[in-house]
């Protein structure tokens, strides 16, 4: 059964995002994208995560954001 998870590395002006299916038994496949932190790009990020069928999303801030 497929289980897709996304990881977001939060920077001041951009977000680096990776999505992968963690239930596969072979080598992991990663989908990578970078988004700006402006409202339009954040909406694009949300739409992309829905399109990718991400079931869980985790974030890491690299500073005090």
C-alpha cells in the first residue's frame, strides 16, 4: 500500500520540498521542488502537495522563522 510523505526545509526566502513513497520495497523515488516564500508560491506548494497525494508533511526550520 502506498504512503507518501513530504519533507520541507524552510529557509527565509525559499522552501525546499521532497516527496517520496515510503512503502515501496525497492529503491526510493524522490520528487523534488523549490518554492519561494511569497503567498502565490505557498499556494502553488499546497496545490503540488495535494497533486502528489502527500499524506504526511514534516517541516524543519533552519533558523528562528
